[in-house]
């Protein structure tokens, strides 16, 4: 998933921490949805922005969302 600045965005939702509060869905509805268990899951091909993903991660009261970045030209 390519974000701005030629970086690849990696998004992880830790289901051991996720309580299904839904702040991620509220802040980045194109990036997150609820799975059958009521927990957040990332939508890789959604129309999200890196800014929205970061806001969603920051808003998560359980700190269940982790974003990491690698240069796009890294194999």
C-alpha cells in the first residue's frame, strides 16, 4: 500500500487489543471496517489517505493500530 512520499504503508490491527470501539472506522472509513467478530480490519484497497490512517491510529483508545513505513524502492 503506497502512501505519500514514495513510502509503503504497513497497517496492523492487533486483535488481542482491539475492543471494537470503532474510532478507526469513524476517522478513516475508507481504511477500516468491522469483521464478523466486531473487530477492526484494515481495507488495503480502500480510498484512504495516510493522514486518515494516522488519525485513526492516534484515536484508537486501545492503541491496537500500528502504522509503519518503508521506502517504496526497498525489495
